[in-house]
C-alpha cells in the first residue's frame, strides 16, 4: 500500500489514458461536423460571412478547424497546435453564429451554448495537457 503522495507509474498511465479519451472524443465529434461540410459544402458559411461584410473565402478555414485539426488530434500529432486551432474555430463560431444565445438557457435548463462550450474548453484542456504517451508523437513528440 502506498503511503506517499508522489505520482506513480499507474497515475501517469491513467493520465495518458484520460488524454487519449479526451483527444479521440473531441476529434471524432468534430469530424462529424467537418464531414458534413465536406459533403454539403460551406456555402451557408461563406454566404453568412459575406452578409456580415467579411470575405466569404475565409469560410473555407472551417475545413482546417473541423477536418484537419481533428485528424491531427485523433492520431496525436501536433496536438497542442491542433487543439488551439479547434479552440479558435469555436471562438469564431460562437462570435459569428451564437452570440445571441450566449446568455440564454436551453429548454432543458442548460446553457444554450453548452456543446460549443464543451468543444472550446476540451480543446483548451488538450492544448494545456498535450497528447500524452498514447499518440503517434509519443509523450515527448513535438507539440504533443
């Protein structure tokens, strides 16, 4: 029985497993949105941006935030950078699409932006934690 409070190898293994679960979950859930945009296009995003007076071409950056970055998260390569891209993507989505919902509650009593909030803060957590041992880059890989 351990009596000291120092981290053990099993603690580190659990932390790495937690990072893996967080990484894979965030990546897969975001990829659903990205694949939807690959199939259906981003016309609605570019149109919305143009109505706001912004260049519609920047709407194509959603592919970076919802396809490329999640794929990097999934395999654990450049995880911190990919997580920051996802976080930035979520901030832009909240500012452009969901500002009216920021201080509202859903019909079930939750925050109206709880999904966007979960994506945003999970990405921030991964940017701080890194990919961990269960990744292509390993524990010491660059940006992991």
